[in-house]
C-alpha cells in the first residue's frame, strides 16, 4: 500500500471554480447546422469553374443581399448611437449651466461684496 496523495484534475482548472464540460472543451460537438439552405449554397466550397450560370447568379444574389442587410443594420445602429450621443451632450450642457447658475446664486453675497470693493 502506497501512502501518497495524487491529484488528477484538469489542466488550467482553478480551485473553487466549477466549469461545465462544454467550457472545458469536453462536451459533445453539435453536428447539426441551423443555417438556411440558401446560406449553405452561397457559402459552399464549390469551385466557381464548376458552377452553372444559374448557380453562380443565385450565389451572387445571396451574397449581395447579405451585404446590403448588414449595411442597413449598421446604419440603424449608427443613427441610434448618434442620437444618444447628442442627448448626452445636451444633458451635460444643461447640467453645467445649472451648476454654474446655482454656484452664482449661492455666492451672490460674496460676488456683490467683491464688486463693491473693486468699484470703490
């Protein structure tokens, strides 16, 4: 009988941190692909030389539509981002003006005495 302690953990595993087998790369690999048939055709590995005119045309149409869709989606995000930035700038300006007005109001007596001293 050998009185030794051995640990058979996972390389890179941290004490007290539990990870799922998928996070460790030991989970089942999913072989099902949820992509649409048109997407698979457009992004297939078939050579351009072996395609017919109809296949090439359909592949080209699909790729162009994907590009147009991504451009439209990005422009909507950019417009929203621009609007948000403008609102934040306006809010910052309002906060600055309000803060300045409150400071002047709270220090009215000091400002008045300084003006009287300089004009005398």
